[in-house]
């Protein structure tokens, strides 16, 4: 493995959950870090280190702003994305996730960057229609999974798949690039967003849990794996980042233990979720709020897929943190946040 330590890095999506951890890791390693942010956005999760970063005002759908920020020989981490399962966000996901990624790839090619690291998602692997209804025999998915059209594929998944195609196009045109596909990412962050909403759910001692399996990974493992790949000779590959697969019930029970709360005890049958999401769609339409349950999230929470995340360890030696360690760290940070609320 070769090293490019302290090579300057430019990061999109740096104010978000994963992107902010990536930015912090690069800072800790002594790199000059520049980040992209929109004119109407604040510093997000980087407020306490904002003065250590170079901020470029712009947007990934605004090509001139990317051209100003991305120079020759730079490392680029593309972590910006819209994550949503609400039908109203489909066009926005296409614009940001697909068109935005195409813009980043094109500017990287034209600028002659050293390497691009793209934060994709396991959703981009697709979910085939197959025997995925038994928790004791889940379908195993690895990086060789071929995309196939399926009702199990959300609009978000389709947008990330098409975004990956843009990166592969860049590779075909000579771009040095790697991709990581994290599963459900846990860590310390904004408790009102993404997977971290589960922490608040368990803290509030909600009674229900879904029937399916969950694949999980620590945000620190995602950050470290991507960093290692960026410093290596590895190119033109994508890696699933997933530490393990457990039932949702087990995840929520372990989370409840870490938070010293009562765990959910009432299983939501898949048949019930199929009834709930249309009712929730009506409620969302009437109130103007985002739906809490959609057809896509209902299907996902009731499915039985296991993701094989061993390749990153085999190639780089990076190891995954135990779930118990991740949950202890989350519980500690959440407790501090609650006491200061």
C-alpha cells in the first residue's frame, strides 16, 4: 500500500453525519481539508472545527462552484446525497444523487485529481425478488450482487445505483476511484435524523419493533475504511461496509440496555406494515409532514437480507468495532445531549 498522507482533500456532504466524521478524521491526520457548503446552510456537525476548514460556497449541481474548489492532485470525497423514502423527494434525489455525482466525476476528470472516494450505499446493490422471508436463512449479498429491477428497490436505491454508474463511467475514462457501500450507519450525530432516530425511539421506550433483519456498521469504521482505501493503491472497486446482521429486536434490545431503558416488546407483523403505510401516506398528505412509514421502508423493515462486509478486512486489514462498543459510545453522547437540552 502506498501513502499520500497530508494530501489536500475536498469533501462534499461534509456537514452531514458521515461526511462530518470523514472531515474530522482527515483533520486529525494532518490534512488540509476543504469542504463544500450551500449558501443557506450552516456548519452543521462541524461548527466546533469550522475555523480549521476551508469553506467553499456552492452546490454539486453547480458545476462552476465545483471547478473552483477542486484542483489538480487533490483527493476528493463525495459524500453529499439526499436520503429519503418519501415519494415527493424522488425528483430531488435524481438531481442531487445522480446529476450531482455526474458533475463531481466530470470535474474530477477535468481537474486531474489524485483520487475520488465515493460514499455510496448498500441500497445501490439492489434487492432481488427472492427467498428473503426467513430470518434463519437470510439471502447473503456481497459486492458481486448484480442490480436487477425489483419492487424491493426504493427510489433512493435506484438513485444511488445510477450514481454508481457515473463513477464507473469516470473509472472507464481514467479516473482513480473507489466506492464504499455502508449498511445502516450508527454513531454520534444529529439524533433527529437518519438511523440515529432509532436512539430517540428506544430512549422514549416505544413498544414496537419490526420483524426484519438489520445490517449495521459504525460510522468510525466507515470513516477509517474509506481513509485507508484513499491512501492505498486500491482502485476501481467498491466495498460493502457492514459489521454484522441481527434481528431488529436484538438491536433495539441492546440499544435499550445501553440507554438503561425498557426495550420494545411488540412485534409488528409484515402484514400490518402493509396496512399502515397507506394510512400514513394519507396523514402526511393532509398535514404536509413527511410520512413516518412508506411502502419502501415497510418492505425494508420486514426483509431478511444479510450483507457480507468481509472484503474490506481482507484487502486492507481494517476491522469492525463490536456493536456493544458502538452502542456504549452512542448512549454516553446521547445522555450528555439530553442533560444539556
